[in-house]
C-alpha cells in the first residue's frame, strides 16, 4: 500500500528506528542511496514561502539523484481561488516520474486530505500543527549527543508549535521522559497529548505539562527552546511571560539550570528575547548546526524509505514493543 509521512505519530517505534538508522547511514556514507532516485522528481508544494524547508528537501532530493520541482506558493491550493493553480499542482504531482510529493502548508488537515487522494507518497514538510522531519532530526541529534545513556529527560520551553509537537511524538516513540513548559493557553493540542500518552503506555515514555519553565528544565538532559515571546504580544502579556522566566532573562538562559551535560536544541525562528545572547554560551552546548545537518539527512531517509516502501506507518503499536528495545537500538546508531 502507498505510504505517507504526515505526522510523527503515524510511525511505529520501529519506523523511527529505521528512519534514524538510515539517516545516520546516509550521513556517514555518501555513496549510499546516491542515484536511487535518478531521473525522478520530488514535487514541492507550498501555500506560502517556505525557503528553509524547500532548501532542505532540495538537498535531500539531490543527495538521492532526484530533482526538486517546486510549485509556486499557492499552487497547492487545489482550485480554491477559482483559477487553474490547483489543476497545475495536481498535474505536477501525478506524473509517472514523481517519487514523492512534499507539502509545506498551513492547513494540516488539508495535507491529510491530499494524501488520502494521492497516487504518490506524500511528506508533510511543515504544517500548522506538525513538522515530522524536524522532530525526527531532533531525536537523531539527541542520539548523537547521548548514545545509549539511559532514558533522557527532554524539556521543551515555549509555545507548543509544530516543531514541539513533532518532537514530543518522536520522543514518545523513543520512550523518553518529556516535560513541556508553555505560557498559559499555548500548550500542546489535545490530539498530541492523547497520542503521546497512548504511545507512552507502550514505550515507557512519560509526559508532564506545566507553566513553570524553571521547574521544567532543572535536571534535564536537553532543553528544546521554542518561542516563549513572539511578535504581536502586548506589554502586559510580555511582562507576564517574562516574570515566569525569573531568575532567567530568556528561554535559552534556562539551560544553566539543566544537568551539567545538558544540550540546547533550538526551534527556528524564535523571538530575539528567546535567544542565547552572544558570549553567554558558557558550558551549554548548542546543537543548532547538528539539527540542520540532521534535518537534511532525515529528509533524505524519509524520501528513500517511502520510495522503497519500507517505512512502518499507520499500524497500531504492538504491546510487546518495550522501552528496553528502543534503548538497545540506540547502541547501533553512530
């Protein structure tokens, strides 16, 4: 059957292991997968400018020998505007030489509907609710940092945006200890909370939700810094959010309260108030560069796995899948 990747929770735990292992192999061996998609096209739809993800998937497609064919912003609207833009998008996506359709769209449900009627694999490059490849890339970044060192505690601080929800779902599939600290009214959507807790019953993952960012990061192995402040907040809301960070002045400063070996993962873009000021890195190891490198590797791994038809998705998690299996799998990763 045709396979897609629309959200991270679509994967089974073995699907996560497969993608991470394949991404690590692609990163290590430039000959692996080279030419596997030669002569094929990866069609990229976007409903608004998405330069970063387009460049990522362009590099991933090129890594496998394919060409990225980018539709203009709005071409993925499928006729909503009464013109032929949707028709052009459909024709671009239906060719026999198409290996996959990659979509960056504000409407997550729209991407799901597109996949339901697709004739080629569909990958969600980023929607308003999910960013599955980034979540998997962040998990690979943690694998690289910690190897098989027990169960990692990951604290997300900031609004629960698409990047955060996908990291939570990836972390649940890997059996991690997850803590989420968000401003009032900015927590993960109910569907993500339900999915993480359902997966956690099989993998041993734990999820705690709080509005106290300081308590969330104490003792954490990794801090995922999302937007705590954002453009458009009024002065009162900004003051309330700043008071919650005390004694720290910015989200990235909170990593000083984490474990001595803690690393910083940073969602991009964030508000300047969230960023680590110049010269303040101290003992904190930022893995922003590794996140970017791993995003391209994961994108290539997803495209290759979908092309081969060996990405375990959309199958209920078997009760026998245990946390110890995922810990053992970490040893095989570089």
